[in-house]
C-alpha cells in the first residue's frame, strides 16, 4: 500500500523533514539527484556517448537537475545543463548546485543563448510540484522546443506542465518516458492526462520520514498487488452460507448479459450464494449461462400488483448485500423497485447503471442514501447525477468523487480510465490497475459483482469498493496479456480474477 500526495502536502513533508527532523535540504537534493542519474544511466544502457540535456528551471527541481547532470558528467557522459527562467528567482540550493557544477567542469548555458541541435536523453527539471498556473512566456517556447526533439525524457518528480494534484495539463507539458518521483506518488501522476505524460513512474525513497507524512496527511491511498493478501480468506470448514448471500437485481427483458456478468463476477470473487432478480424473459438464457445462480423472475404485469412489493421485500430480507441497476432499463416500474430497495434494505447496497440513471431522473431518491451504500457511476452517469459536464468532472475527478460522497454520505466509485473511490468522510483511493482493453460493454457489470462479493464476505463498504476496483483491474491486466487489448471480453476479466488471487497466494488451488 502506498500513498499519493498533492503538491502542497509534499511541500509540507519536505519542510517537516528539513526543519523538524533536521535533514538538510542539500542532503535530500543529492539523494534525489542520484536517483535521477541512475534512471538516466538505465535509459542510456551505460552508453556514455549519449548526449544529455538537463533542462533546469529556477527552483529546487531545477537544482535537482543540475546535480544529476554533474553526477552523470563525472561518469563520462556528454551533459549540457540548460538554465531557464529569471536568475533572480533562483533558490539558494540552485545557486549552490550551479557553483558546484561549474567547479566540476559541467557545461551550463542560458536557454536564450542555447542553440539546439540534437540529444539522446532529456532530463526535465523545469517545474516541480508547485505549478498552479498555465505555462507561458519563455517556458512555453522552451517546452515547445523540447517536444520537437527525438530524445527520450526522464522527468524529475513530475513532468513539467502537469498539475501535481489533478493531473491536468497547465497549458502545455512535457511528455516523459520515465518519471522519478520522490518519497510518494503525486496524485497528478496517477490521473489522466498526467498519467499518460508521466510514462513509467518510479518512486525513489530519499529519506522522508513517515512521521512527516502523518503530519501533512495524504491525498489518496494506492493499492499494489501484494495488498490483495488482505482480501477475505476462505476458511476450510466454511459452507456456501459462510461466504455470503448476494442479491443482484439486474436485467430487463433482453438485457440478460448485465445480470449474467454481475453474477459471474461475484461467483468468481468468492460469493457463496448469488440470487438474481431479473425479467422473466431472461430465465432460459441465464439458467443456461450460469446454472449456479438462483433465479427469481418477474413479469411487467406482476410489477403493477400490490403483492410485488411483498415478493421483492422477501428477496431483500434474504440478502447479505445487494447490487441493483445493471441493465434494468428505464421502465416505469424501475423507480418503484429502486425506492423499495433503498427504503427496505438494511444491508450494504451497491447502486449502478440504471439505478443511478433513475436517481438522476428522480433526485429525491438520493434522500434515502445511507453510509452503507456504494454508487458506481461512470463519467456519463456522474454528469447526470451532478448536472455537471463531463469535461468539468474530468478536471478534478478526485474532488468530484469526494464532493458526491461527502454530500450524500456514501462511498462513490467514479469509474474512468483511472477510477477513484471516495468515502463519506473524504477518505480517497486512486486505482492504478486496469487497461484500455477493459473499455468494453459489460466490464462495469463484472465490477459490481466483484464488489458485491467482497461485501458479502465481510469487507467494510469503502474497503470493498477500493479493493474490488483494484482486483477487477488487476484481473483485466492479466487477461489482456493473453487476449490482447482489442480481443478482451468482459466475462474474461472475471475468468482471470482467480489468477490475480493466485499471484499473492489467496487461492492456490
């Protein structure tokens, strides 16, 4: 488990380390520079004939770049330091690193005097994590020039032009092949488009104490494969009841696929019993596709009868957790169905797809939300729920998920290329697993089943949402290795859940 921080939080960690712990700034800088130089050497393959530009702004990020250039120079690499920005704004550390580099014979040149030719590797040390306004002036022309080069790029802490908290491009930005970030992830490296600009990200430990992280706080939690060891274990003396009873209310007439995929994902994730409430028209195909599921079907005519509510409440009372929404459609009875579940269920509840669309149409239904509920909107559904445009939501998805979760007191799983999860108290997770091959119809239905299965096996709501999103994405990553990005189908994600669990010996069978 790792953590991501905003630019402000990282500055607080840095200040705490220097002022309270009393590790000198120059010591941290030398450690950071060593990590950058090591990454450049790896990229160069040890070939000292590589021509390297270290492009440095006036702050301590630029000072890191100068120090890394000096270290590479000492190893025989052809390095030129390009200094950008007003020298009057240089930090004391920056000035010191310039003096050291000059004493060591490193070539330093002002950008205005630099005549570009060609290079093999660029060290991007123009801006660090403090950028809060669009890139302009000389920096914009510098980045334009660098983007025209063929050299591979190693970014220092974060690609220049990317907002450290939101991942947004601040007017223009450098696209890195690799990013060496210090201490902790920066949230902007994990959220698109920053995630694309960052390339391969490596966290370098340069000595920030954990006490300083606790003091500053963090922006989000980030799971790793080893964290799947924390998923519920299967006791050897358990039975199907031990591993939970999940009710899935999904699938209007002709939409059996959504119900199947949710139930299939749940069984693959370990749910003991899955009962599917669906339209009668789906019975035959679901019995054929998934005979393990218990089917409880209804007709349109039955939904208009008074006894339908009693019938539905009996299903609700059976369940240890409930998933509602996939493929339900927008028929008039769906509103009544959802309202009955919202008002009658006292177990964890996951609302997805058409359940969310119905709530968007009838906002008063959100008045029934409680803390044991999870909503899993994609950007389109979130736009309908919040009346905000998709581009507006994408500007800061962490803030969007937090705002919805805290306002309504629910856990919000905001699905996108980088899914974010926010609890009612603002506790936030960024999911780093998954790939574009999973952008297929039905993948979200599998996710609802995965999260539902974790709920009935006893995980708390927020943890089930975060771990479910990660497990789902990790299964997709393993599946795409065999199926390819284009060929992956939603049900195959579920097929690889067991492979993801085997990686950490959750299931050795």
